C-alpha cells in the first residue's frame, strides 16, 4: 500500500489542489509550444504530489544496535503559499510534507480498528503531533547545480497502543479472526535534504539524513530516494502471479515499461534515465550509485 500524507488538519498550511503537478505539466507544454523562445523557463523547487519514493537506507549511526532497515517507502506533498490576491506566490519557497509508508499504514490500521482499541482511545486522540515531517525549501528556485534544499523538518510522530485481537465467530462461514497487534511508537526526523530539480527531473531524486526511531530504538541513516509513480516494490508475494519468483523478488517489476510476457501490465513509473536495481534485502526498486545518478 502506497504511503500518503495523513492528518493534514494538524498543520496550518492547507493543500491547494491541483498541486504543482499541473503547473509543471503546463510548463512542459509551454516549452514545446515555445521552441522559438530564446530562454527556457527556470523550474521551481518542488516535489511530486503523488506516487512514492523507494528509498535506500545506509546506516550512519546505530548506538543502540537496533535492527537495521535496508530501505523504506515514503511519499511527499508540496504546499504553496498564496499572495494577498489569492494567487500562488512563486517567490516564496514551497513547504514540503514527507511521510513514511510504515507510519501511514500504522495510523490507517488504528482508524480501521475502533472497537479493538483500549477504552477511551480513538484515532483522533492519538494525533499528538503530525504524522508527516514538515519543512520548507530554502529557496524558490534551484541553485546552479540544479539542487533544492531543506535543512530541517519538524519530525513526524505516532504512538499506537496495543490493538486487541478478534476471535472467529463460529456461527458464520467466514473467518473473522484478527491477530492482536503490540504497541508501536514511530518517529521520523529528516534533515539536510537535497532534491534534484530540473524541468525534466522535477524533484524526483533526493538524498538526506533520516533519524528513525521505532519503539524507542534510534538509527541515523543516509537516505537516497527515487520517485516511482506506480511501483516501488519488486517483492513477489503472490505465488499465483506470473511474475512470481521463489526467491521473493523479481527485477522485472522495477522496469519503467510493462512486461506482458510476465503478466506485468504496468511499469514502475521510474524515469528510464535513472539506473535502478531490485534490492534483494528491502525488495524495493532502489537508485543505483550516488546522488544524483544517471544511466
């Protein structure tokens, strides 16, 4: 399940839809239509408003000897600022939300389990902070290396109590049983983020520092992500699928193009200019090489 920013009520900055994707598409159309123009419009610092980033994690510091993750999936969303006339102020740097798939999925399980929570606990009562990290790009346009930066972000936090199990009802044919879930606490703190932003690559690669805490155990990672519009994972969990592999992953799922011979009807949506590998540990489609990476 793809991650998506949730709990948008916890920030004063509200999304104005359609987001910057429409502006980027419009810019591309203008570039094609205006080929005779002497200059190309400079892109704005932004990030994708849909899709996900499969992200490689490399340990920087692990003082508690916590269990290590090789990769995660995140989603991003840009928020722009309006001027006094209610128009987008392109001279003001965009704000950005980042959410991990794990945190979004954990909160969704809480929303879907109202009768299994401790007395007095609701999904709303757990919102003691935003479920996504939030920060501002340092400038409205890329620098001379086509980079946009976020130095610090307010961290994302979630503390979920134990969720009770559900027994099967023997009076019905269906199996309604659900396993209990232990308490879970998550915190994601991002810093020193750098995004690649050009007209062709509008914020679709990034690198930065992630301080990730799970159940009180903290690891600092160097994170490097690439935008995938459709498919972030190369895992093959369905033994009936034609692309299934016994080892649990299939590199063909990371291809930008569909492979109908394997029953893969939709490509990953990752830019074909980027070198991508199916990582056997995280089973994610990860960027190869150091940021920024090209074929």
